[in-house]
């Protein structure tokens, strides 16, 4: 596990402990307390539950107990300070420092590379050439996709990917990916990006008829939740995406390209509490002042809130054998 993947120090500590416990069942809160330097084993529970904060002295104790390297110690200290800061200006200052230390393993696409998203099969071909030995048979390349595309479309995609530096031809004459992971970043907006998402979700809907049960997994949930719970789910999805990327990158023998879509959206008025929290997050992520003001104005315009709780739950899985 990589501390630089975390934006919540409590989530990092929780995952670290679970990993350590799995490796050594005798490891306990009491033993951890002794290593870190606090008296009560229950203090760690209070930390994980967010019921208490930790001092810089305890931060140092955790750093030593977890055997963090210097860069990891610095990141952990800043992460604690950021998570526990109450003033937006202070959180923004700390977030800038965190960002400068964060070990980002993805390549961010600049806005002038949006033509990469013009067609759904651009990203599919980029992934596909990582698992096949492709030297220029565009007709075969097009046939390998589901749904298939023409040889001309495949050739155009390869040319575009080469121009953008996303693939290259190696010494043996085969094409290969340049970077393991790509991200368009939070700034990705506009009709082109919207069309890309619509195209991917259209493929997801068509998968119901295109593939037999067992070769696809489609499911949905309808939930009655609070704004706070919505934000927690969004964060869980973000962490889960990172775990999936890491798992895919570590796969020694990939055999096929899959698409996994994530979406959560309101079926009633968006909760005011979540809107305000998102406005604050925009500010903390160093968005321009105008954008932060606009987000706050939008938050103030929301007045209706759905009932919180989990009284309503509807679920469906197209594959009943799926977990």
C-alpha cells in the first residue's frame, strides 16, 4: 500500500493496520499503542472513528512505528495537519504542500489532447496493443474490438495515439503503451467529454445484449441517503478506482480489455449539506476564486433535501451469480 494514494490519514492507518494484522494475527491495538507511545489501546479506535485528533508527537510515533521513509513521514505529517485543519485558508496551504509531495503515478492529459476522447475506441486500442503483438494489421486490430471498427478507423486511431505520445513502436517493430495509466484530471469538461461518457455508458447498455451472462456484470442500486453519506460513497469510489488501477497494473498476464463505468447521481434535489461541502472542497483544491464563488452560489440555491437514512433500497443485478 502507498501512503501517497491517500487523502485521509485515518483511512491510511486503518488499511495499514488491517494489512499488518492479516500478516501477523498476533498484532493488536495494544501492541501498536506501545510502539507509537500512547497508553490506551482504545485511543487508536477513537482515532479511526474520527472522535479524536492526534498531536505532532503522536504523528512522529506513528511514523516510527510504521517505519515510514522521510518523504512518507513528511506526507503523513502534512496529511494529518490538513485533515485536522478547520480554516479553509490553512487547508488550502497544506493541500498545496501535499500536492507537491504526492507520488502521482498517472500521466495527466492536457486540454489540447482532448481529441483522444473523440472516439471510445481510442482508449480501447491503446489498452489492446498492450496485450497483443501488433505490427500494423489494422483490419485485424479493428475486428478484435467489441463492437468492431473498420481498418481505416483503427489506422487513424494508431496514428493519433502516436502523435500524442501515448504509444510507440519498439525496436522489434511492435507497438506498445508509453504510460501505464492516464487521467484527464478534474478540469475535463465540455461537450466532448460528455459525449465520451455517453458513448461508454451506451456500450454498457448494449453489453446486456452483446455478451452472454457471465461475460458481463451489470447492476444498480437506488438508495435513500444523507448528503454526508453521499460524499463518503464518492470518496470510497475514488479509493476503489485507485485500487483497481493498481491491481490492473500489477497483472502479469492481461488477456482482454474491459470497461468499468462508475456513476452516482440524485433522483431528487441534491442535498444542501453535500453542496456546501463540495463548494468548500473546490476552494481547498486551489480552484480560482471565481469558480469557488460560483460553487458557493450554486450551493446556496439548493433548498430541498431528501430524507436521510436507508429506508428505501432497491437493487438489481443482471447476473444473479455475481457477488
